[in-house]
C-alpha cells in the first residue's frame, strides 16, 4: 500500500489505509524516505478468564517475607485449575513519592493454580541498608497465567514500602483551631503502605505548641 500525503503547518502528517483481510499476521512496516515505524497485527481473541491479586491486609516492613495470593477465574465464575503461572517480583526505587523506574532487584519463579484457581507468590522485602532509611520503594508482582487451552492472561500488584511498616493518619483534621472548653475527638486511622486499614493499638500524647520570635513552631509541655 502506498499513500501520498502532505505535511501540515506543524510538519506532521497522517493517512488511512486498510489491511487486506487475507493478509498475514505479524509485524508490518511503515516507511518514508527518512523514517520508519512498525505495527504488529494479531488476531483478536476474546479473553475467557482474568487474574487478580488479593489485597495485603497485614502490616509489612523491610526484611519480611510475605506470600501474595492471586486467583485465576473464568468470567463465568469457575476457577482456572492446573494453569501454569510464571511470575516476577521487581523492586523499583521511588523518589518524591513517584516511581523512578530504576529497578534494583528482580526475582522470577513458577507455580501452578490449585483446584480453586489460586496461587501464591513469595515476596521477600529486602532489609533497609545503611543510608536508605528515608527511601521508598515499590515492589511490582507480575503473574502470567496460562490455562490448559494455551490462553495467557496477566495480573499485576504493586506494594509500596517505606522504612516504617505503618502510617498513622488523622482524617478530617487540618490543624483547625479548637475552643478549649469544647474540646474535640480525634479519630486515628492506621494503614499499611497499600492504604489497607490495620488493626493495632495506638498510644498518643498531646503537647502545647509555642512560637519563637521568628514565628517558628516549637513543641511545648505535654498536657495529656
């Protein structure tokens, strides 16, 4: 197929062409005099099942080994039994709460789904080394599940990880002013790095806040 096109005011161009119905599957190449691009043409097959991971509800921290549970299930609700699972676990370094794309660790393995279509992936969270106390990481688990018919579907789970295993939040509290005589109830929310609530005990203290001559906030005496 050959097309003659003209560039617009921004130097771009576009064209439309139809691939022949009898054409072969595979890679097709688009060429101009000084550039080239390729596209892959594949037969569309409607998926019959999907792969999902269960949420990690427990607290986890560096040095732990956790077992992430996944399941392959048909859209009809039936389990995908005896399917081959190829998985990979990679650790990506985060900077300023954004994934940098720097892969620092990778593990691969295989397993098979059980009678319920379930499988487990062991994830070893590396210990925090010296100088890494303030860094954050994301562990990415990818599972490719292939059923007995040869169909392959993918499931992905990402686990954020910091030097602490839990975060404590105070919802709906923005440092507002509270009248002393009225008081205010504070509700604490404890979550892991996946924002899943974790049941645990919380102890807290209340301090007065002072300001120095430059207006800097200082911790005063403990009042509770």
